């Protein structure tokens, strides 16, 4: 399979690298000392940018890619592309743990070649080499693969900042049905301090709201959804992961053929500072954006609440952050592999995936509410998180923790009712 994968693609082998990347004759890179290990795969980060804190994001990618490989109903070789590979740890894990037939590891920095080659060499050597290394700008590499009609099953782009230039090229170089693992570390845009850059990168105008890190994920998915629509495709998020360190926003989306309607899950989120309620609005409701608390204040919709109290962000992804069925399979696989209940870098995959599964309840609207906000609006001490969730569920609402905010809940319960429930818990009603 590996040989046929190599034959099917114009991977740059040391003998066939495109000019001007033809390497000068050099001694074989000595495998660097193994100083790190992730789930049993050893490697050396060398001088590359590497964070052990990001291992959970790599675990999630490996689980998703494995499920995708197992589900693939085709004899075609399973191909992965790690477009900004650093030391190559992801490429290595796609080979060793996902069982990819071929992995392409790319990093713009040629200085990283010895460390990437050293790490991948340890896994397998010629003649059955199942990997290739290149040093191109990611967008150029992805565009070249597309022009050669070479499509990948999984493309992982572990970029810095809010770079979104690669998204269209990555979608073009992906097989229909394939998985694209997107990244943003642009927390300034997510928090509403970089509206111009979020507008240019993702087409979304973001202002500060109390759930910025979920907005960061939705901005990224929305940007990809828009790019997919331009190409006549649509995407669905399999999972969305916010990691506090960094911070890093990561989303695994699946590419599907056809445009869909393009707007059912793409629109605006409105947050009212007066009452704390959030709501989504579609494009057809632009111009009618207000908050129900206006009626309660003046008894009429004519005089709306102070316009400064309403914050509108978007357009962005307003649909589900995750796919429940897929996440459930990821959790089963993590359990099967003994990854679920270990704690690595302070993260339990079981807990993380359980929370994400709860968050994927389609009844839950975008956003989360922090307990301290509930407490301050209800004028009570913070209710215990678990008690509040259970009470809201007893009232018939969907409610759960958020994997993004440790002290926050997601619920479809209107804020007013949520405050009453908090007061009841504190026996104030
Ligand atoms: C966040 S680090 C990658 C870390 C690595 N993926 C990991 O999991 O440990 C980003 C890498 O992208 C590379 N890079 C930055 N801009 C790039 C570009 N336009 N094309 C390709 N690589 C790029 C950098 O040299 C850096 O090694
Ligand atoms: Zn309001």
C-alpha cells in the first residue's frame, strides 16, 4: 500500500525534489536523541516550536483520523498532509498511530529538515518509505497538490496567529469527505480586539462578548464554511477544541460536496449587556436585532434598549460545534486504546470528550454563561455548577458544562429563568 501511495503521488523523494529544492549531497541525517514521547511515540523536537501542552489536540486528531481511515470505503491509499509540521510529531503520529499509508510533512523552515527527517526516519526507512518532507509555504504546497490532482484524506495545518490564507487551498487539496484540522491562535480577534483582522481573515466582525473563546472557534469554522461555499462545497465540524494554553482554537471539519443553503448555520450572535441574554439572528433578520428585555422595560418594541447594550458579532458559524456520533466514537476509541482515563498535561481525554459530547446537544445555542455573572445578576453567591445544571435539566432545559470555560454553563434556558433557578438553589425564593 505504501509503495502504491508513493507511486500515485508526486512526493518529493530525495532524488526527485522540485528545483530549486534539489538538496545538495549531504550526509544522512543522524536520528536525534529521543527526548520526548506522546502516547508511546518517541521523537525529538530539536529546535522546532513544540509544546507538550498541545498533545491533547494531537490525540484528538489521531483519534479522528483513525476513525476516518477505518470508515473509508475505498482501496485508495490513506494520505495525510502535515502542512506546518515543526519537528514532525503530528506526521509521525499519523504514520505510527493512524496507520496512514503515506504522510507528507512540510515546514517552511528548511533548518528543521534534519530534525523532521531524523524523527520520521526512526519510524521507517527506504525502500518502503511512507513519508516525504518538504519546505514550502503551506499555501503553495497545498495549491500544487491540487493542481496535480493529488488529494489528501487528512490535512492538518498547525498555524500561528490568525493566518487563514491556506484555508481555500487546503479545501482544494482535500478529498471530498476528507478532514481538515484548522488552527487559529488569534485570541485578540476572538476577544474583539482585532476586528479588522478577523474581518480580513474570516469575514467576521467580532466585538467583545462574555464567551470570546467560543466565538473564536465559531469565527474559524465560519471562515472555513464561507471558503467551502465559494468552492461549491460545505463543511461540518466534527469537533471544536479550545485549549487554554496558547490559547489555541482548533477545529476538525469534514468536507462535503454541494453548497447547501449556506445560511442555516451561518449568521450573527447578539448579546445584550443589559440582561445578559444572547440570541442568534439570520441574515434575513438583520435590521430587527433587538432584545426581548426591551419589551419589559418600555412595554413596546418601538423603543428598543440602549443600542450600546447590544453587541452583534458575525457572520460566523452558529450551528453545532461538534458531531455527537463522531465524538462518541472518538471516546470509544480512546477507551479501547487506554487513552481515555489517563491524565496527560492535566487533561483527561475522557472528561474532555464527555464534555464535548454534552456540548454537542443540538438544543444548545451558541455561548456560555459564567457562574460569577449568574451570581452577580441573581444577587446570590455562586450556585454549585453541578447543582445548577441538574436544576436546569429538571426544569426541562438543556444544560451542561463548557469545555472552554471551567466555571461556565451552556444552556437554552432564558437568562431570566436561569437567575430564578440560581436563587432557588440559594433558597432565596
Ligand atoms: C505551531 S508550529 C508547528 C508545531 C507542530 N505542528 C507541532 O505539533 O509540534 C508552526 C510551524 O509552522 C511553520 N510555518 C510558519 N509559517 C509557515 C508557512 N506559511 N508554511 C509552512 N510552514 C510555516 C513554522 O516554521 C513552525 O515550525
Ligand atoms: Zn436584554
